[in-house]
C-alpha cells in the first residue's frame, strides 16, 4: 500500500465585493438600529456584490488570489472544488463556470454543499484526493452571494448576511506552503436541517407563483435553535479534533471560527476557557459570508502578521445541515 502524502495549503486568498452596506444603511431598509445589530451580532457593516456579479465571479477573484499566493499558474491546477449554497445555476456545477472563466484545461470540477462548514468539508475532500497521489494541486474555493437569497424584509436574517469568497490551493508539495494540514474532523446532524434552509426551489417544493409570493425562495432561520446548536456543534468538533490529534486548546496560537455572530464566538471561547483575543474575527466589517468566512478571516490574520512559523491554528465552522467541522494546521511561513 502506498504511503499517504502529507497535505499542505500552498496558498490562500480572499475577495470581498466593493459595495459596503453599513448598519446605518440597514436602518433605512428594515426596522432596526446600529445598536440592535451590534449588540446581538457584533456586525457593523457587510459587503454586497453588484447585481451583475454571480457566485463564480466572486470565486474567480479568490481563486486568482490563492494561486498568486501559492506561486502557481492555472496550468498547474488538477481539480476544482467549489463549496457554495448559492450556485450560479442549479446545474451545472459552479466549479465548471470557474474553470471556464479562469481559462483552465480539462480538469475535473465539482461543487459541494455543506452550508457555512463548506470549507472544512472541502479540505477533507481535497486532502483525501491529494493524499493518495492522484492530484498535485487542488483549487478549493468557498464562495457565496448570500444577498441573492436574503429576504430584505426579515430583520432577523438580513442584517447578518453578506457576500464574499475565499480560495485555497491544497497540494502535496510543502516548499513555500502557507500551512500543513495536520487533522480534520467533520460531522452533521440532519435532525436540525429545517432550522436553517431555503424551503423552495428544489424537488421538494418546486418554484410556483405561490412559493414566490410566500417568499419561500429566501433563507429561513430559527435563530435560537441555530445559536444553541452552533455552540454545541463547534465545541464538539473542536473536542473531537483535538482528541484525534492529541493537542490541547492552549497550544493554539489562533482559532479562526466561522464569522456568523460574535456571541457564538464568545460562547466557544468561554467553553474552551480561552480569552476572546485568541479568536480572530472580521465579521464586524464582513458580516456572515457563509463558508467563505473562515478563509476570509484566515487570510486577514495572515496578512496582518498574526501568525509566525510553527504556530498551530484551528479552523472551526458550523452551518446548514446542520453541519460542523474543525481543522488543525501548522503555519509554515
């Protein structure tokens, strides 16, 4: 049996659309206030894609940044994985449009859907493909245009959601890599699937005049249940990851959590008995960008010099499904 290869994140990148929607702007859209939003979520502003930008456009920007960060060209990418809940179209895969727009060759393309945990799920899939030597460099992109499924009359959700993308080059070559993937854990609890979902548009409830009128093609969320299960799911994912890898929370230089709600992050920090300063956050200016959020925050931390060579960091996320996951990495730059 062939020995499994080590897996590296060779490059990371991110992208946020130009348009910024502040809490003051939100006050003009729904019955809310800056104080209400900040006190309940920590969010002060978010980025919204232009009307003519689709998810694959966001993905291409992040993918290009990740390839540049890794020092590779489009001809060196062997496969594309896009994790999203807002694909360009129902089919084909948004990854195919990313391939087309990047001018890549005949590499395999696929989408995966794991809600806001998508990037952790994507790392699991990409690592498995790399470990057995079938692929050298996999382009993993987490991208969402959540504004396209936002109900702008629902103040409980519209103040949270935003657009963005993050990209990673996952490969078996460690020279010059950003980080080494040391462990990964993913899970799901389908009993909570209807706590965070878009009811219509699939085979269960195809589009009709009624579904449109009833606004069933927008994201729906049971906030209390999602909050409770997010804390529980992320804590369990971290516990299992650390048990598998035989590490402890105090060995981590940084935690990079899903950027959904500052209260959730505070609860995780309290559970792990760690100061909030150990959790890198950007949600104050990005809002919830779905699975892109972990990569956006990681890229931000790296660019701001928050990581030194040899540092351990943990990515952790929770999302629709209800999915959860955590990944352990060692920074190499």
